[in-house]
């Protein structure tokens, strides 16, 4: 009887495992199925599925606000998270710390490591272990409408003082001066970090042993964005997040400037071909160097997946096995840089085009990687921004309050 029970149990476990492996891998990312980039991804998935009948992949495209909001968190908390998903640097540590991110060491072959930029490897590595696959780099810049600036006799602002002076002129002419991200969260923090860094400030030291937010530079950067909102120079709301540039006043020719990333080039050129625009450095405090930030989504595998190895193989096939798919992603599906030197070299002609050349030659060399702060720190910085922008809290006061919370949180990391 005992032998029969053991055999039945073993059969049941094998049947469950076989059934689990037979289920399609769930691949989640933001956006809609109709977007150009997601159409490209779906074509790759169709290609993979045609050649891998035993490891099928099923895509789910989730609206931006839901994806970057509760959807992933809720799914993983319920044990129903996807097998493969995209994560930004702002949420990277959350999934590593929670044990959700699978170890991708076997995917990061010596050949791949040699091809990847060292900073790209470092951005997805914790204690020597890579936990996600980098596949894009997206520097942030100032997009501007030369026609609207010319209407008020203004040059492209290079300093914070010039930015505010230009904004006043534009507002007097009933032109929206600038679009910045108003919604709280890691994306808003991401686009604000360059202003913090330009002022010589930072959130914490590199090792996260000390909070450094209570500084004149942090106060000044908070006050800059507070002024843009409180003076009415920037809209207080934005549809689906300002990273969806085609829905903002800049795309429709109503706003003169926007703080946004390289990814905006492709949708602006395709959806608004009559729009003339330029790209340049973000304005910096007088006497300070230009500094910006680059981000980029990475692809993570769920360590609790029933088919971790299949999810790894799919991820490797997408981004690490050849040049064609990664090149299509950064040059046709989007306008981005690749963290792989072989892909960038293959796209040399593409990156020689106007705007792209500006990003390659002028903007990217001034970029720092998006910080991988724990979600608790992201929320503290976000609250400081929201307090300054919408409750008119002076920057020094908001920075001091955030400093106390950051210091208390960092103490828990010891």
C-alpha cells in the first residue's frame, strides 16, 4: 500500500510538473497591442512559438498607469505574477530583495558580457549576480519647438535662470512654456534626478549608508520644479504619464519645451510629421556642467515560474543570441541606444541622423545611470517633489523632511 501511495504521489507530481511546463509562459509589459513597439514584440513571440512548440509564450500588454501602478505588485502578492516581465531601474531592487528575480548568470555568457557596456552589466547586478537582461538605454533631454521660441524672441535656455525667464515670456504669449512629469512615482523621479545632480546634490551616498538629501542643491532643484508648477509654466496634469509624448501639449504644438527621453523621437516623427523640434541638454544652474540621466527597461524572469529555464531561454533568444532583433528594437520599433556594442556598431548609419546624432554625440556622454533605489526611497523622494510642486512647500523644508525619512530608512539597511 505504501509503495502504491508513493508511486501515485510521484505520478501526481510529474503530472503537475508536466502540466505546469505545458502552460504558455506569461510575458507582461506596458502599452497596448496596437503600438508599433508591441507589434514588433508580438511578431518575435509568434516567431518563437512557431519554432518552440513545447515552450509557448503569451503576451499581455497592460496600460501604462496600471503596469507601473498596482498590477505587477498585486499579481506577485497573489502568486500569479508573470514568468517574464519588464522592470525599470526604479523598481529593480524591489524584485531582487523579494526573491522574485531569477539568477541569470548562465545567460550572461562571457561573450555577452564582453559585448555589453560595463555600466549596463553593473546596473542589473547585485553581489556579482545578474538578475535582469538590459536591452536599451534612453537618455533624457530638453525637446524644444524652435518656432514657438522664435515667436517670443527667445533662444533655447541653457541655464535655470534662462528657463524661467523664457517661461515667463511664453506664458505672456499664451504659449505653454514646458511640460514636466506631474504624476508621482519612479518616472517623475527619473526625469527630475538630472536637475538634482546638476545642482551638485544627491539622494544618498553610493553605498546607501548615509542620506544626503538635506542640501542647498536638493532644495534648489525642488524649488525649480515648484516654480514651474506654481507659476503655471507647466501643466499640472498629463495623460497616461508624460513619457507618452504623443498625448502632451508639446506634440500638438501648444507647448514650447518638454523634458522627455530619446524614445520620444520616433512617435513624434511618425504621428506629427509636420512638427519641427530640436533636442538639447537640460538647462543647468549657471556655472554648472550639463548632466542628464539614462534609463531603460530590463527583462526579468520570475524565479517562482514553473518553467524558469524556458523563460531564460526565451529572454536569451530575444536579446543575446544575435544582433538583428536588438537592432530592430532600438532603430525600428523605437529610437534608443543598445547596451551592446555590436548592436550600436551595426546601427551606425541610423545614429548618424539628425536628433539621434545629437543624443549620441552631445547628450549621452553627459548621462548617469538611473539609480536603483529601493521602493521606499523612491516614495520618499517622490513625496518631497509632490510637496514642493503641489503644496508649495519650500524646497529646503521638503528636503529636510525627506532627509529625516531617508536617514531612518537607511538605518534599517544595516
